C-alpha cells in the first residue's frame, strides 16, 4: 500500500500482542483444503522443536525451543524468523491462492471481489509500473514545487495528509477518553523518516553512523526522482536538520505509552491560537471535519512545529514534502525506487539481505488496502465454524478465571476489586471476523495502475477514519483484518480482538489437547485481557473512559509490583551493550505474566475437579502447558533488526517473554521440579494478577 504510516488505532496504540509491521515469511506446511483443518497443521505439540538435553530449570528457552531454532534459519528475505512469522507466511500462502484464482478469473466488474483481484493484479504488473515511472505522483510533485508561501505550504501538507503521507504530524480519530461513546479528533507528533526521536538525538557512534546513512539514502531517492546530485546532497542535509528539530520536540517512546501524558483535549479555537501557522480551521474545513474537541497528544511538539513553519526556509519545507511523498510512495514505484528504499529500511536498519519476492509484497499490500474484502474470502475458506466455537469457549473460560482471580487478590481493597470485577464483566470479545463487513463501494480500483490504486486506498481509509469524528463510536469496527496473526486490546472500548488468522498451530489446535491450547492461545487471550489492567489499561474504566477508579493505596501497591517487572527486564541483556528497557516493555510484560497466570487457572478450572490428563510424549499436562507457551515465542533476529526492535518496540524479544514470564510462576517450578536458586525460579518473584 502507498502509505508506510499505519492508521492510528487511536486507543493508546491498541496494545497488540506483537508489533504488526513485519512482512511475511517462507511457508512451512501445505495449506488446508477449504473449510478443513489440515493434518499437516499439527494436532499436538511438536516435541521435535524441543531440546531435552537442556534443563528446563536452567535454560527453559533452549529446552522448549532449541530444536526449532536449530532447524529454522532466518530466510534471506526476513529480518526475523519465528513462530509468528511462520504462521503469517502460511496465511500469506492461503491469501496468495485466493488472489491468484481471482486474478485468473476476474469476478464481475464493480464487485468487491473484482476490486481485490484488480488491486493484486495491478501490483503484480511490473512492466506497467516501470513504464509509468513517476507519472502517478508527478502532479503532486508539481504542486509541491509550485508552493510559494506559507498558506500554500499548509494546504499542500493537508493534501498529503489525505493521501496517507505523514508529513509534519499525524492526524486521525480517537474515542473521547472522558466520554468513550463519542469520537473526537486527535493530533499526534510525526513527520520523521527514521524510526523514532532517539535515532536523531543519540550521540553514540552507531547512531551517528545511522544518521549519515539515512542522509545518503534521502539524497539517493531525491536524485532518482530527478534532482541533480549536488543539490540532492544539500537537500538531504537540510531534511535531516529539519527532522532533527522535529525529533528534539517529540515525546520519547516510554512517555508516549502513558495515557496521562498524551491527553490534552483542546477546543479548535484554542488549538488554533496556540499554533496559528498550522491554520487548523482551514485544515478541518478542507478535510470536512466538524469543529470538535481535539486531543493534542503532544502540545509542545505542535508548538515547535508551528514555529518551524516560520523559521525554516520555504525551500527546505518543499524539499521535505517532496522527500516524504517519495518515501511513502516508494514501494509502488519502479524497481530503482523499491530497491533503494529496501536498501536502507530493509538492509541498513533491519539487516535483511534480500527483499521479498513481488508476490509476497503484493499479497501484503492487498491485505492492507482492501483487507476486509479479502478477509471475508479468507474466513469462508480457512476458518471453519468448529474452530470459532472452540475459540469462543477458550476466551470465555479465561475471562471467568480473571474474574475469580480479582476476588482473591490480597493487595487490592474492596472498592477497587468491585470496579475491577465490573470491568472484567464488561470486556467485549471479538473473535475471528467482524459481524458487519466494511463497505468498499466508494473505492475505485483499476487493473492497470498500482500506484493510483494505492493512493486511492489511502484516501479511502483517510476519509473513513476522519468521517468518524463527531459521531458515536462504531463498536462493530475492527482494527485488524481477519487473516492477521495477532490480537489486541482496545482500552477505550474495553474490547479484546482475535482475528481468525491466529487460530492455528502453534497457537491453537482445533482438535488438540487442552493443555497446549491453554498454554498457547490461552496465554494470548489472557495477555489481551490483562492489558485492561496493565500500567496503561488500568487507567480506563469498564466503559472505556480514562478515569482513576483505584484507591491511592491500591494504586501504590500496583506500582510497586509493576516496578518489579521493570527491574526484571532492565536486567536482561539482548546484546552485550543492548539491555531491554524495562519501562518501555512493562505493559507487555505485565500482560504476559498476568495472561499466562490466568490462562493456567482457566486450564485447571476446565478440568472441573478431574485429574489432569496423562503425560503425552513424556510431558505432563502442566509441562505441555508451559512448553506450548514458550513455543509461540520461538524465533531469532538478525542483529541489526534486534537492535531496532529493542530501541523502538514495547514488546520484549521472544526469549525473554518466554523465560521472564514462566520464571515468576510457582506453577512452572512445580511442573518441572525446579529447586529454589534455579535460574528459572526468580527471587524476588514478580506478581500482579
């Protein structure tokens, strides 16, 4: 899709199970026949993925995943390879079959199926893309070149925003945090070409080198677009200097995940007076947005951006807009742009030697552009009713276990317990696919214009998002497409969402052993539920409003327990000079620990007083539970991508998600007879839920 900027799930980023910006990977198993669970998609735990020569009490990650890691090198077109990626690629293969079939026998014109087929076919038309060159964005490049004053600059920035180009800042819809039944506008910092502010502000040798490589990349992209080499070099330096000023005014990646630090509602008039050069009244008028409250996530950023519009030369801003349009459009342009774009973002930043083959990129792009239409076809073929029924049961059982857990907490007082129980009871599960499918009737797609299609899809999504502002919340809307291998919690709606794509091994076995299902998908379900009670989610009530429903004493008790998690993850070294950032990953780590804890309780509850099943493959039920959980975190990173991940992502690396979580659970120590002092028996033990 044209835009690199993912649409905001404007709900404190949605608390997904895993960062969802990673491309797909090589297939492992053949696909199921439509409507069936493939025999090749394992019905029980794959013990060949274990390394039983290792001690579970000493090196549990090696014990549970060592065999898998040894047999699964990272493919050349991947920055990382793990269980998530393996399943994502199986789903991409399924989507590929659907798209190839549709493209070979196009459905009737005007149908959503035809739009899906034409979008994919246009993406696969390499010859046509090469022949068109920069023509799809030439008109916009000319408009940028024609800018001659500040109003023109502001107007063109608005146009680019509508096209999905996140120049200068990001803007979209958000549930009103004090009245979660209504949608308001949200303005969020942005406008950077590097992953986050720290890439501009750190002074270590690696960061300095990365900035120089980025400057060279920007210059090459400008040169490819027709800028003379010497001017391209000067323009790239000016762009880097401007983005550095934006970065210096930006919030860091820990603070941006604290809802208390990103809630600054303002009336349109007040925001306009605070940042007059941004001309918000005109922005709202041109985007057809009603004059509503705006949540300004980072007021200081917008004040700085407003000043920069005046202080920086107009020529620098024009070059900056040209760069961001090229950067956003690069994946849809001729090969020379695709290759240069991948050379920096894929290889320099992530260490990936090769770009994915075109068909993989086109499947992913189609899912991004018209994913609900494609997803409807996917669930018809690959998500049978039996799988959905069992998934429903698991979700409700884990919710019931959390309800029981809240009642027995010794560190929480009665008033907070009552509010917590109300929040658990109000959680809305969404499983598999939406009840109401998205309407793409206003989206125009043609079979011979990939870049134009991608631009149209961006404009469609921008309009769809902005049209929510000033209206009641549509609680049927989804933030992920059905084939997605992920899940999320939305605090503003108090909902947990599990797309169909994740309900497959190693996460879910439709006809598999309960112990492995509760350990894997049960841990995922528990993770998303617990996000409602992590350091961020706990600040929202049962209705999704950002209010303080905790007593001071209970909040203090929670913060002390959260600090245990922070200290634990601060102590993990991913690379010799690269520790985990405990404050950054605390929310995901709290959700992992709470989620697996309640998933285990849900499993015991499911036995209804019966003895646990007999060992299978030499593993007791509890052992299968914990090994199954560890298996979903099996994986490995390229060093460059691992560094990028740790510096920018709120999720810990997989090894520490597996080890860090289980080492805090006495149930794990009992399952593997680990003695006190073993590496997998943490002292002090962290526990919240």
